[in-house]
């Protein structure tokens, strides 16, 4: 029997998301989430594929090991246990791969050490990712397990885009450079966009706008990333749900010296109490649009700041690429919020960028073009699928297919 299944694990600090995919047809055999690990009110929500009924477990789940054990039990109950010979590999999302990991990588002890070495630049994410990996390795030490890095797609950025203009020795001593994140999504969406255009990825230049709760833009030339908006951490760039995106770095010194805040307090402010939530109290674009319709000025301000920044990045990446074949919207906001797409491109007709109002607001699921017939640049909506991309890269690496 050929092994054609891949389990994708995304392990966060208090949650584990998972999907089991059949790589023959990319179908989901199971999708689930364990939340609030380490609390009394932990919850496992397991959705079997092919219309099976959702199952929930509540009650304390002490740690990631217990969480993964419960996941394994749920999978086994559907005849999809981790010991199944049809399981080809496990693919793990790892947030930070530094400069070293430019590709998905089969996990062994030296790889684990290197991911650990990157903890200082990803203190929130890499430890949680590592816990997930170690737990899965304990359950199936014999099975190939692959790390797929959020940063990998961006390692092709030229130095001119990856360097901050600060003292080189200081920067290098502390590994301070622009790494970029959401790479799995940017890779998947830029490739799917080429497909939508009926061309090879090597032939097209694309600006990808990944607008979820976290948000980032990338400039992709011929399938390779040449610039992206997130930097050393996911804080840089676009206005996000709770993150500020770009600010003058002196804001930090000012808040410390004049505002009397500590580095940790400023970190929390810029990462969790800024962006849309900081500007208007809401980070859900649906709620913000509803408030705007009621004439709420704070919501309008938040929307305007969000759009202004987005438009600046579209212009910047247009200049970086020189020639743009497509501008693509993806993730929760990008896929669903027609007013964001319309406003972001308003006034850019001179650059060949236009949105057809009817196509933009039409309800649809798959990848679709929303620019008018014959437009110089294609504007499109391409749903992202990070789990499928992780599974595809994992499967290709263990010899199951081509990415
Ligand atoms: P993440 O993966 O970063 O948590 P998602 O890509 O799932 O985020 O995006 C979540 C965000 O998408 C929500 O916070 C909300 O702002 C936005 N969103 C989801 N659905 C809609 C919709 N129908 N209209 C407008 N915005 C939406």
C-alpha cells in the first residue's frame, strides 16, 4: 500500500491545529483544533472529512503531549490513527527558520538544535513549534517529519531588501535583518495566481496582499520573493488586526523615556493593542464596516489608516518589480472584504490597476479575477491554503509527489 496521507501540525503556545490530507486528491480526512492547552477549560474540536459529525472534548488538557495524544485518539476512532501505514509523513509549521532554512527540511537532531538556536529572534513562536515537533516525534519516531518554515520563501530577498540600514556588525551579531513571514501563503498564492493567468510562475510578477488578522505584502518576481513587508518579526509593515505595522523606531524610545513604559509593555502595546484594535477598538473588518455604515468616525479612521498603508505598499512593490502582471488579495480580509479591495486600488488607474465593481462584490469561492476585461494588470482574489502548501511541500520532500 502506498502511503498518501500527510498530517499537518501547527503548534502554538496554547493551541494545536491539525489537518490530515490525502495527497491523491488533496481531500481533508480530518481537521481539528485543540485550544487553551494547560488551562482547565481546554477544548478539542475534531471534524472528520466527508461530512462526518463534529466531535468535541472539553476538560483539562495539561500539555502539548496530552493534546497530541488526544488528537491521535480522535484520528484512530475514524480508522486514521498515527500508526496507519498510509501515513507518509507529518509536516510541521515552524515560524522562524532564520537565514539557514531556505527549504522545507526533514527533522533530525541538528535541525531541532538550529530551530532552538533561533528562539531569541522568535521567542513567542519557535518554542511552541518545537514542543509540537518533539511530541509528534515521541509518538512516531520512525516516521519522516518535516519542518516547513514561514520565512523560507523570503530567503530569496536580495540584501538590498533584507538589510536594515544600521551598523552591519551590530546587526549581524544579533541576527537583525528582515526575514519576512507568511511565506507559505505567499508561495502558494503566487503560484496559484500564475495558474489563474495560465502562465508559468517564472514568467509572472505578482504583488501578493495577505490580509488576515496578521497581514503582509510581498513582491514576487518570476516565482521568487524580492521583498516583503514583515521584518525581523511579524510586527513590521502593514496595519494589522492588533499590530501597528511600520512606526518610527523612535516611538519606542519616546514611550520608554517620556511615557515611562518598559520594553515589554511597549512590545505588548505594538503587538496586541495597536493596528485596527488600537485605532477603533475592533479588529474584525466586518464589525468595522458595520460601524462605518452607522457613521462611526473611529471606525472610519481605522479603515482609512489601514487602506493608506496598504496603498503605499502596493505602490512601493510596483516600483520594486517594475512590471506587474497581477495584484492578488488573500486571507480573511483579502478574500472577503470587497470594500478593502476597492479602496486599496482606488485612484491607481494610472498604474493600470482597476477593480470591476460587479466582479469585486460577486459572491464566489475559488480563485477569481476582479479587474475589468482587458485591464493592464490583473487584479485577483486567490484563497490561501497554508495547510495544503505545508502538506504538498512535506509530501514532495519524502518522495510522494512534486511541490
Ligand atoms: P489569521 O489566520 O491571521 O488569524 P484570517 O486570515 O482567518 O486570520 O483572517 C481573519 C480576519 O478576516 C478577521 O479578523 C476579519 O477581520 C476578516 N474577515 C473574515 N471574514 C470576513 C468577511 N466576510 N468580511 C470582512 N472581513 C472578514
